[in-house]
C-alpha cells in the first residue's frame, strides 16, 4: 500500500512537471533578483522613498540583457553612460520624445515597456512652461523651471512602475535660455545632496548660433558643473534647420546645415579632458518638422568621416570600434529609414522625436471624436435615446487615452526604425488588470 502511494506521488509529480509551464527567462530573472533588489539603492528607489508599491518589473535591480548598472527608473552617471555605450556597441539608438504633459509621459513609458526597450523623455523650455501651466508667470523662466522639475518627479515616480530605464533630458537651450538650465541644475544639486544622484540625467545646450569658440567655452563651464553630479551634456554643432518650439532656422544658409569633421574634433579635444559625459548633435542636413520625401537632404556620411578623422588623430588611443563620438540625430521626423539606420551605424545613439508624436497624439483624439461624434454633442441625448447620458464619452480621460494608445502605436514604429526593440530582455509585457473602457462603464472615478 505504501509502495503504491509512493509510486502514485511520483507519477503526479512527473505529470505536474509536464503540465506546468516553465517560467520565462524574465520571470526567473525577476525571482532571482527580487531579494537582491531589497538591499540595493537601484531598483525602486523612488518607490521606497514615497512608500509606493514596487513589484514585478519595478522591483528589478537590473535587466537580463543590459549592463548591471542599468536599472528601472531614471539613470544618471555611470548607468547612463553604460546604456549609451551599449547602444553604440550594439547598433541601436534610443528614441528621445518631447513631452508636455503627464499623459504624454505615460504614453512614452508604456511604449518603452511594450517594445522591451529604454527611452529618453525630454522637455523643451516651452514644453516645461506648459507643464507648469500657461496661467503661471514665466518671468526669469520660473514657470519653465517649476514645470520641468514637476515633470521630472512624475517621470522618476512612474518610470520605475513601468519597469523601464529612462534618460531624463532637456532639449534645445539657446544662450538666452541659460537661466532655465541654471535653475534646473540648482534643483539637481539640491537633489544630489540628499539622494546621491541628480534630478535630471542630461541637458542640451544649443549654442550653435554663437561662434564656435564661445559655444565651446560655455559648454566647458557647464560640463564641469554637470559632470560632478553625473549629468551628461549634449551640445549642438551646426544648425538644425526648420522650426520647432518657437526657434525658426528655416532661412539659414544651406552650408550651416552640415558640420565639418575638424569642428567635431575640436569639440572632442576640448571637452574630453573635462569628462567623457557628452554627446554631439552634429548637423548633417537635419531639419525640424516634417516634409515630403526628397525635400530634406541628409548626409549621414558626414558622421562617418568625422569618426574616421578623430580616430586618426587619436591614433592608438582611439576606441576599438573607431567611433569615439556619441552622436545625436535631431530633426528626424519624416526621414528615410535607410538614412536613420545608416546614421546609427556611424555612432548615433539618440534620435529626437517631436513632430510625429504631436501628430499621433492629436490623431488619437480626432479618431475618438469621429467614432463617438453623436455621443459628444450634448451632455444628455444620443442615438440610443434622447434621455441617455453621455458622461462616459466626454470624460476627458477617454479621448486622452485614445491619444495615448495612438501615440504608443506610432512610437512602436520609431523603436523599430531605430533598431531599439527587445533590448531589456524582459519579453512581452503582461496586460494590465482592473482597467475599464467606455463600453464597460467608463473609468472608475
């Protein structure tokens, strides 16, 4: 009898082994690192500070397919550099999306997790001001400073929850806007004193309209201040054409749209002794905005020639891949995917996206209005009856969610074009639970 029970138990155990699916690589990795994460300051640090639940992807200390320093949430210092170097070495670039609202930020984070990838979230000065509220006085850029800081805390809180690594960046800062960056650096210095890391990951200083010598001197001063906290400097060399966020370069001479290898080497030579935490937005015909195919003449080989030129100057000190510079691609909307991927081959690790996601967000709202038009004309009364309420349709969460879904889909194309998919090694994200839509009574209040 005892022998029969023992044999039966072995049979049941064998059957369970066959029927119960093996945990995925991501699940196994999560279980193995869960306890480690509790003792580290990396995964879920914002959640711990605020007492927010941090489970599943949020609780990871690192990712299966990335350097160990890279963790969910906002990166800075060595973790940021390790991620960018990983991008350059593995032939992908990270999409950098301009955001003006918490809804837009959430769409970016959702898209990053869906694509199993890192993302760069960035604010312009105008976007920062809008985030703070157009009803707030912006003298001395105080609204833009407050808006960017507010957005930074939102990104820091939610990036961990979505379980993705994020570089938190600010976009073009011309000479007249330097007080805005000064305010953000002051905020990072205070944050650093308490948390040992800066509030922001990186800042762009765009002095491309100034003489090269002045551009470099100012950038050097800022790099000294920023690198002490582990903040990366993005500098612009040459002009990005077109118009964006109130900056209009559409009438600039064509030669200004193309950087020279000698100029890029001068930047490298003067910044590198201070810190390697810098990237260069070199001009190779880039234009802000979206244009018909053929209207923008990109020359990615300018980047290749610059890498070769600098490597030759460095001699034995050149990196093994002969790509000493981390390049940034501005004005990528509407660019041919072959040009984009060629630029990545030459050391582009970041591409800015704004025009296309502005359209995708608006298009999502437009689609929602078209679909539910007859339910959005009055508070009461629709095709189902003149006394039927329409609250669940005109609830702003519904049309904004449509905008987010449409933007997530559009960003999927950007991740694909930039070869930035399946980077983290987590696999597919699980579907969220406890989420209601308009057909099921609207979102819970």
